[in-house]
């Protein structure tokens, strides 16, 4: 099997990174893009075998794009670095791309109550409904994705904040890409970590604001 690069945007995920990197499937190469951590995340990532990049511009989209530019594999995956998603789930997403999808995304399925806070779930539901009205057949603004590197570069996503995943889905729909959505287990974050988005109502509101701006 050809190697697959996995881009992991990272902000203060030192507690989660060892487990996430140890769980990478064989042939999947982690690229951790640090976005200004103060907890030693870059050093932890390097110690556990990841390629480490630093992106000084704040924003999820900025970190994702830096990782995309650095990736060299034909198919590239994207995954949160907080331990809430199993890297093994990427194998099925890559298989979907190999079978003809232009974009494969994960639909989060919580493994226990309380994993996905109500405010984050509600914000996701609203945004997904807005996407479906625009012809994007998804039910989650997913943090796990697989796509061919050249395709994504040519798609020209410009958002460098939390609106990046939404703009990607909108552009994919306008380009008439076949998009496949697969269930992925959604687990509690690694102990000692808190989501910058779903960990608070304020964080969720900021992310929804950034994403909704893409829809205007």
C-alpha cells in the first residue's frame, strides 16, 4: 500500500499526542502542525515519530493548509489531535477515496453520553442542515477527512479559521465531487485536555460564527 500522510492540526495537545501517534495504522505518516502550543506539544510529537511543522498564523484552516502543502502522498488525511477520533478510522476513508469518492468524511458517532456536548451537537446540526439545503449530503462538519492532495489544492479553499471544513464541503459540492460520509467512533478526549471548540459554549459559538460566515 502507498503511504498516506495524516495532517494533525495541534494546539496544546501534549497529553493526547502519544496515544494518537501510537495508534496510527501502518503506512500512515503523521504530520503534526503546531499552531502556537505552550505545553510542549511539538517536542512530544517529535519524540513519538511525527514530522512537526509550526504555523504561527492562528487558525484551524491555517494549520490544515500548512500540513497539506507539506504532505507528499497522493491521498492525504486530516484528523484532530485530541484523541477523540481513532486513527484506524482513516483506513475506511482512504478506501472510499480509492473506490471513487473525491472526498470521504467521518460522521461522528459518540461512544458514550456526554462525549459530544449539547451546544456543540446543536451547532453542528444547524450547519449540516444548511449544507444539505445547498446540496451537500452530510450530517456532520467532520474533523476526519481523506482526499487526494492534488484535488484539494485545486479546490482552492481560502478560509484559514474554523470555517475551513465548511468551505471545503461547499466547494466540493459546487465542483460536483462524489462525497462519501462514513461513521467513525467519537470518544472522550484524552485525559487532561479540553476542546478549544466544543469545550465551552463560547468556543462553539465562535466556531459556528466562522463557519456561518462562509455560507453568506
